[in-house]
C-alpha cells in the first residue's frame, strides 16, 4: 500500500522567488513545445507539473470558487467577506475611488476596525490620483492603515512601476481578485449603471487566500507599510480545485507569467477563448495564437469595441490583419466598456486576474491572477464568454481590409508605440 505524502509547511515568501531563473526550455515561447507534446493537453497529469515547474509554486486547493461578471454582485460578496472578517482584512487596488462604491466599502472597513479587526489598505498612487486626500485621511482617522504605492514624490524615479493588482483577503481564508477596481462604473444597485463596464472577478476559499496575503504583504512593504507576520501555511488535507496564484512585479514573476500563458495556449486541444481589455501584445503571443489555430484549435479573442484608453485599442487593431490571416477569430464587445482579463481553455483551465496582454503588464506592473483547474469553473467562464459574444461584433477579414485609410494609419502608428503603452 502506498503512503500518502503529507504536505509540507510553506514559508510565507512570494513565488516565484526573487532571483528565480527559468531554464531555457521553460521560457516562453520555447515552453510551448513541451506543452504541445503532452498527450492529453491541459487534461494531462503532467500539465499541472509543468505549471509548478514554471512558477516554482504549488497549486493549492481552492474550495467554494465563485465567479462574478457584474460589479454589483462582486462588491456585494466583497462587503459580505469584510463584514464576516474576525482577524484581518487586506485590501489592495489599483484604483480606489471616492464614490458611492468606494465610500460604502470604506464604511465597512471602518466598522471592521471598530470591532477590533486590523485593516490594511494599499492603493496605487497614480491609479487612484483622482481620489481626494480627505478620503484617505478619513480612513486613517478611523483606524485603517493606508499606504499609497509609489506617489509622485519622493518616488519620482519609480513612476513606471505601478501596482495594478486587485486583491481582497479576509482572515487569510477568503480572497478575491480579478479585473475590478473599486468604483461605481462597474455597476452597483440600487442605482446600477445601465452600461456598466463588463469585468470578471473571482472569490476563492482555502489555502490560495493565504498565498494572496503573502502577495499583498510584498506590495505593502514596497509602499512603506510596516511589515506584519504571516506564519507558514500549515499542512492541509482538504478537497478543492488546484489553484495557481500567478503574481508578478518587476524583477519577479513576469517571465514566469508569460511562460504559463504560453504553456496554456500550446496545451490546448479544442479551444482557447481570451477576453482582454488592453490588447497590445508582443509578436510571440501572435505566433502562439496562430500556431494554435493552425493545428485546429478554436482560437477566439474578445476585445473592446470601445475603450477608456483609445490608443491601446488602436494598437491592438494593428495586429488584427495578421491574426485573422492565421485563423484567429476576433470579436469586439459592443454593450459597454470591456475591462475583463480572462482565459478559458478546453472546459478545464480558467485564468482570471489583472493582467492585460500588453507590455506594461508583462514588464512594469505588479499583477495578480488565479489559474484554476476545474471543469465547473471553466463551464461558467465558457458560458459567460458565449453570452458576451451575443453582445459583440465579429471582425471579418474582408471588411477589416476595407476600413478607412485614416483608421489604418492610426492603427499602424499606435502599433509602433506598443512597447510604451
């Protein structure tokens, strides 16, 4: 009879660790050759091992994984987690607005402090630049610890490095991440915005929440926050879908994030459906998507039909002709601004988080994503993608070639600027 191995205690250090060097065969795009050779693709037992080899982190079991595609539902779940917290609340957001949603969350955080729960809030100084100083002062006065990531002064030389993560961790047992910042543009009842931004968020219970607390602590200390203790993760024996916390910041994790994405796309056997809000990719991603389509994989990109950053949308347009020529289907969402960042593959792999498919996310930003291996979660992501296509316009190669000359010139110019966007 085989003996079951007891999981080891995990130290509270971000993974991949600083200084982790990927061997050449595990770097994007060469790792695609390894992933393509897996007999059963993403369903092959070796696929999970490959992800662990790339990231240097275990896949931890996540239970009660919930997905949210509307802001008011995500915010309601986040507020419920804050209300239920008893030992700690960690909140990190690129944008934390002083609006109805932000003030409601601020009130919940202050109420948590009053009942004795330590609360730490980390917001990006640039992303949240429109938020008044009085808002932060009000939180601080009520006992919430607040830090702003890389303010203009004295961090002038670090302005390119932004904290783009969206994380909420309650009691190190429940965690949220995804594409939603804290703001009412995503929709919040009873006065829900009719054309609320379309985004995706995920809630996970279990050991992945502990690891997301570790990710938060990294950004917190970088922003000058007082370090706080996170004991090692004790051995666990609980059911749940394998979850990889795929996080990065300059100097750690960007190469691994690109390699994980390359492995997922290359291991696909039936379909790769990608939703992304700021699509200004490297040529290696174009090649990976084209290769997948060439071997018969249904590759679809759902991209914005309108954007709050038009130049990035035009940069993405500069890649459409090549993608269409390679057999990649492209759709543009018409119902509202598309802000989601997600991938679903072969009814099994789902990726939800903050990473855009642009240079900034893979070089300059701190990001956080969850890679979930679950048929149930993938089914929800697949159904949401299908529903979004009903509100989207397919891009046909012939009509795309016939677009106005001025549009084509703008696309070509914006594409040249992709490394700067």
